[in-house]
């Protein structure tokens, strides 16, 4: 019987592994200091969680939000096309986007001419996953 429970435990951990694949919010907060040159995190009531730049959109509540859809922000043509498709931000899409925004847009839109207004790249996947975890942690419950 002991072997049976051990096998079940191991199988459960293997199946649950993707749930633990996310980043570390504390590390993401540190990495986000680079992002705040262009992005702020401001809640719906106007309270600054992170006072940052306005070159990029407010990243509060990004999880599940349709890409390129924040009211009042002037997105580029390519990101507006993504918004029209209804694609919502997930960890996977975010991590891929911030690694190379132009490449992500070209692949997502199947358009080699697609461009991004975001020039900064988070090339380390773990940094991007950590920033995502941080953004989710400070977003709406």
C-alpha cells in the first residue's frame, strides 16, 4: 500500500507542476523598477501602487484584459489589431510579448510588417514571469 500512495503522490506533483510554473512576485517587483520608466500601476480609484511613466499603458489589472484595449491610451496600429481579435493577456502571452514585442506582434497577427511602440525587452523569461506574478499580485482580486 505504501508504494501505491507514493506513486499517487508523485503523479499528483507531476500533474500539478504547471500550476507552480509562475514567477515570484517579490522578484518581479524588483524587475518592475525598470518598467516604471514607461508604465505605472494605478488602481481604478486613481491610487498609485507604482508611480511611473505614462509612455506605456497602466498595467493595473492586465491579467485577462484584452491586449491593447485600455481606454484613454494611444496604442499603435498593430496592438489595436490584436485588440480587435479579442486576445486577452495571460502569463504565456505577456512573457512572449515582453521578450520581443515586435516579433510577438508579427507572429500573433501573421504580419511581417507589424510594429510595436514598445522598444524595451525583458529577454530573460524568468524576469518576465516574475513581473507577471507581481502585476497579478497587485491587481484586482
